[in-house]
């Protein structure tokens, strides 16, 4: 192994170690960042609850009013969808009553096709037009069944929409109940919440300081990693260039040896000497190439 190859192995090992260190530092930085954000969010929530109990209650009441408006809108949608469903179901029932059953239509169509395929042509001449007309009418009726199936799918979609709207209304009612409870619980906690917010703020500052420490270390490791990668690229380029030089040199040697063997084979051929199979291949291969 050459010196460059040894150095490349060492640098690649170092780069791998730096990658592991990067991953570890990123995990820790992300952990402290999430902790800081969680604590800051907690502080904001506590301050708002402590200082603005009345505003919080009013906001909850406004949200309740908005949710009630949404419920009314959903009820309107629900009535519209139920009316559409009733109309669709009535139409489906009426159309299905007018149509013969699918099984009977399919059975009759198969029977006609079988008779047309198996009845001799001479016997079929007088009946063929009638069969063809009846088959056309049967296929038309079956197509009507297909259209009814599509409408049945539309009915299922409407049913799903109605169920989703009902669930949305139920969720809105649950939100109203929760907001009422939140409004009632917001009284009498201002001093306690202020003290808790101060404690959370101190922990958030500590978490932020930790995050900055890891961020600084990440930058340092990243700089070192980029330096190592630059060195690795330089060595690889040198090794690649060396390999290319060696390959070119080897090719020149092979070409020179081949030319020498060809000259010897020509000399022997001109002298009337016996040529080996390899020598013949060399000569014929050269002529084909020319």
C-alpha cells in the first residue's frame, strides 16, 4: 500500500468518525432545541392565562359562537345531502322496477348468442334480424343496469359525506363543551401561574444555552469534516491520475509487444516458415482491422 493509500484510509476513517460525531451532536442540539421550544411555549401559555383571564374567557366564548355557526352551516349541508340522497334512492328504486333483472337479461343474451353460433346458417336467415334486434335491446338494458350501478356508487358517496358531516357536528359539540370547561377553570390562578412561568423561563434559558453550545460544536466539526473531505478528494484524484497513467503505460507496452510479434510473424511468413495459430490470428486480425 502506498503512502497516499495509507493516508486515504486514515482520512476516510477520520471522516467516518466525524460523521458519527455530527449525527450525535445534531441529535443533542435538536433535543435541546425542542426542549427550549416546549418550555417557551409553556411560558407563553402561562403568561396569557395569568394576565388575560377575561380575554381568554371572551376568546373561548367567541370560539363557541363561531363553532355554533359552523354547526348551523353543517346542518344546512346535511339537510341538502339527505334530500339529494332521498331523491337519488327514489329514482334508483323506480328505474330498477322498470328494468328486468340483470340475471334474466344476461341469461337471455347468452341464449341468443348460443343459438346464433350453433344454428345452421340456412335456418338462421329468417330469424337473424330478430335475434340481432333483441340482443341490441338486451345490451341496452344491461347498459342501463351499469348506469344504475354508477348511481348506486354515488349513493354510497353521499352516505359517506353525510356520515362525515355528522361526525364533524359531533366534534364541534365536543369542542364547545371543552371551551366551556376551559373558561370556567381560568379564574383565580394568576399568581400561581406567574411563578410557574418564571421557573419555566429559567429552564428555557438553560436549554437555549445548551443548544448554542452544541451549535458551536457542530460548526467546528463541520469545518473539520469539510477539510478532511477536501484532503480525501485530493488524494483520490492523485490516485486516479496514477491509475490512468499506469493503464496507459501498460497499454503502450502491450501494443508495442503486439507490433513486434506481428513483424516477426510477417518475417516468418515471407521466409516460408511455419506459423503458429496465435501468429496467424495476429496477422489476420491486423488485416481485418486495416
